[in-house]
């Protein structure tokens, strides 16, 4: 399976045994959503995930999803309150319990940032309001366009409002420190609107002085992020298409085209791309996916997404292991069809610093097709070669060896990449022979299989792949 799977940890999969079963079922990355619970629970999940990895023989990557400035409604009575369509209600940013006539929203700019006529969406758009006026200095009047049951602390979206709120909160900054302490592989940043949001996180990570720094994932969930995507992509290490909030913030009919365009641009830039939200929502309660969900997974694989993400399906659903198994079955079947196209980009012009490396990688993927090679192998210290190889989407399997232990888990986010720790030998010939032996021993290669090796010569030239070696097992 070349398309990877992220599973979100939660109450439904707390046990080490369950996590180990999920890894066996196909999970490559465990996500911990920092919008729920706190550091003691997060630490426990990190420990359990790593123990499950040791038990299963496959260590998963770990992803912390930062909460960001989540805007929510206030508390309601336990049974909730009904907001009736065509009914006028009052909105306030002064804390109070919500009722059918008054709703508290915890956004300080609620009064000053909004304008008459703008919409406010609650609970992923299930409830829609339109601002019609104001009342005093701390209240808005809004008409309920689409009513429904409102329960405590539901998310609020302002699709037509320019919000004056930072992407990174003080709480997020503390959680970044925790991620670095726990050696988390990836950080996902919510509420991204410009490249500056990503740069702020990178500065904080670099200031830590830790050598094993997490990669930064930009979550695309705001209209501004779509508008500024090219600039955001340049400064990010990976992209997540967060279709839940994005599908509320932009017209829903635009979402499929936005997804395909983002995936295409990420592959071209050799940046991993994650498709997230409601991929198997029906399996929260049912053992069977809907046909629409199966097609959604299939189309995301066909688009070339690196990774697909399960959220509530594994965190709080009734069937976390079965959800992973179902996603893997669909991925496997689509990949076997051979319809996932190679991304045969032209070699980069010779003005770039990585011209030789990029050219060799591009030629290796073409040569793999022409020789029907079983595998492409590479030895890397930084991971650069792995990211570039993956972006070409070759038919041959990609096996990456590294003397950098933390890189083996970080690369689990990348399409088609299997990574292994291997201390650097003194000679290139030793290195290629050691890799072939390792793969043959694990039955990934058979006698007569063609293998393409990418390497740097001399080996001391870290990160500068300059040799392509074609061999037969």
C-alpha cells in the first residue's frame, strides 16, 4: 500500500492492544488532537502509541494537531436549546448560558469585526445565522436562517468576515514546546491564512535548539488559505486539506476542485498532502461504509494524495480497527488498478542547487518504468531524496535507508516510502549490498529483480545524491 493512513487517537482506541491492531490494519501515523483533554492524556497516548509500535514491529509517526483560536458557542442546558428558523436572536461575547433567544460566542471581535448581512455558521454549518443589526455595545441581532438543536461549545465559522485573530495562541506555543520535548514528528497548524503563520511556528521550533525538529503541516481550512496557497506551500513541510471547516467556509461545490488543485500543486512541489475529514463518517456507528465514502477514498487515491486521515471514526467511533481495515482495502484495490499516474515532471533547470540530485531522481523513476524495476533505494541523511522520489509517484517501491533514526518515522507520511535505519558504511559498494541484503532478507526482493540505487559519492557528501546504480538481485 503506497497511500498512507492517519488515525486519530481518542477514547475508542486508548488501549495499547487496540493501537497495535490498528497498526497491523494499516495505520502509518497516529494523530493526537490537542483540542481535547490535556497534556497528561496526550503524554499517555504518545507512550502507548510507541509501545504499540514496538509490539507490532512497525513504529508509527506521531502528529500533534494544534488547537488554534477555536471560536465556540457557550454552555447550554444539558438537553440543548432549539434555535427556530426565521426567529431573531441576540448574540453576545459576554459569557452567559445560551438559550433560544441568546447565544454566547467566545470571540472578542464579535461586535467590531462583523457587518450587517454577513453569515455566521454554527456546528459545521448545521445552524446558519445572518446578522441584521446591533443592540448596545456588546450585542448583535441575527436572524436564524437554518435552525436546529444547539448544544454546548459548538464550533463557529465566519465565512464572510475578516477575523482579527492570530493563528497561533499562547496555549499553542506551550503545546509546541511539549511536542518538541516528546519528539513528535509532525505539527499541524490550524487557522492558517498566510505564510507568516507558518514562519512564526518555525521560529519557535528553531529557537528550541532541538536537532529533531517536527515538520510543519499547514491546515487549509480558511478562504484566505486557499487564496494564499502558493505562498503557504513554499514555507510549509506538508499540507492538510481540512475539509470540515473548509467545506463550511467556502461554497461546498468548490471543495472538490480545490482539493484536486491542492493535491496537484503539492505533488509538483514535493510536499506531502493529507486529505482529511468525514472519509468514513458512516463507520462511526456502522460496520459498512457508504458507497459515497468508498468513492471519496478512491478519488483521493486517484488524485495522488500522500495520506488519508480518519478522525472521529477512530477517536470516538464504535469500530476504529474496522475503519482502518476498510480504508486500507479501498486503497489497495485502487492502487492495484494501476490508475495512479506517475508524476513525470521535467528535470529541474541547472541553475538550482540540487540540479544533479533532482535530475538523477527524475531519471531513476523513468528508468524504473523502462526496466520494470522492483524497487528504488536511496540513502539519505536529510530526507530530501525521499521527498523528491515520492513526488514522482513511481511504480517501483521506494525504500529509504538513513543513519538518522528520527527520520524513519517522519517519512511515514510520504506516499510509497518505506524507511529503515542503517548506520552509514564506509564504502558505497557496502551500502548498496547491505540494502539489497536487507530487502531480500525481508522478502521484498527476489532473485532476478531489478533494483535502482541512488547514492552520494563519496558517502561523506551528505544530502548530495550524485550517483545512479542499476543492479539485479
